[in-house]
């Protein structure tokens, strides 16, 4: 992940949070508590502009090394 990219995190309760990676490398919350995975991806994809390239995904209980490019189901 690089600055401007977005991360969709699937929480343990099955809901999703969306973050955007800042220039300093810290994920900034964009939107929380989304019920639909496709909507979470859409929110993240929309927030890529102007400098992001990809939307990434991980489950809350996975380590940060498990982050992968997000392909919604």
C-alpha cells in the first residue's frame, strides 16, 4: 500500500470500515459501519482520487501482512 490507497477492513461483526492511507503512512478513517462489502469497496474506490491506485482488504483478526488487493464478491 502507498499514500492515497484505501483499505477496507472487515470487522469481526461482519461490518466494514474504510480507511485512506495518508502521506505519513497512517490510515485515516473515511467511513465506518458499512453493512455491504460492495458498498465498502465503492466508497473506497471513490476516495482513491486524486493520488490513490488500489483498494486493499483485510479482516480485522488478520495481521497487517495479510493485506491484499480487494476484489469484492
